[in-house]
């Protein structure tokens, strides 16, 4: 499953801190793989979903039009 090929939160934070140290505190966007649009992000916690074999996790959310779920505003 491709979802198994992701980082854990501490790896994400370490990478983000390194990028901030190198480039400054910049805006964060998600790039849509199909449209190449840059999308605003949100961040949320999701409980495990054993029926779908999904572990507890943090999810970065996006939205094509408007603010995403769990945005930072």
C-alpha cells in the first residue's frame, strides 16, 4: 500500500525545521499531482480505522476552492 510509504510526524518536523533554518519561515502549500495547483493546507488528527486498515494518523488536508478542513486560520 502506498500509504505505508510515508514519514512519521517527527521526521516531518525535523525536515521542516531544516528547511525553515535554510530558507526562513515561508508559507506552506500542497501541490496537486494532477493539476499542479498549489493548495492551502490544514492539519488534523484522525483516529485509527481498523476496518480500512488505517492507523491513527495526522492528515494534511487541502481544498481546491476556499479554506481546507482544519485550516490554520
